[in-house]
C-alpha cells in the first residue's frame, strides 16, 4: 500500500507553512489515517519523509507503522 504525507495548515493558511503533517493512503488522499478530512490542494510529500523531523500527527504515525513493514528483513519471524 502506498502512502503520502499531506499538510494541515493553521489559521494563517498556507503562507505560515504546515502546522502538522498527516499520513494518507495514496488511494484516498482526502482522508488522513487519523480520520481527519484533508484539503485536496494541500502540499503533499512522499511517505519517505515521515520520521525525518517533520511535525507529524501522532495518531497517523502509529497507524502508519501498522500498515507498513518496518525493517521487515531484520526480524527472524517476518
């Protein structure tokens, strides 16, 4: 399954930059994993940027970890 990061903006809008980044499924980019409805014109980044210091939604991150195998080859029972 492919994912994307999508920006959520604060009261100042896009000009102030992303307040929080949410994880969305590429097949449904308008709905964050946490359930929040996202603006379809919000900035989008590749899922590889998750965990690189961006301020990400904690709930989205937790659910993302359940959907994406992490270091799958490093675990003997994978």
